[in-house]
C-alpha cells in the first residue's frame, strides 16, 4: 500500500503506517458501536426502573 492516502490527514503514508492507521480506525469503529449498544442498554434499564416506581 505504498503511496496510499491517509483518510484523516490526506497525507501519503507508507505501507506499515497505512496498516496501523486502518487498524486504529477499526478499533475506533468497534468502540463506537459498543458505546452505542451500552447507551441503549442503559436507557432500557432506566426505563424498567421507572416502570417499577
């Protein structure tokens, strides 16, 4: 992947740097998805707690 373009900065990066950048983006995507799931779980638990009041 020599000469590929970094999605964030738009600079050309080497193969190993591009692979690391892709890996970081995958990790960020996973953290984002897990965060959204956690928010839905918390909202559901709060809803159940309010029902019991």
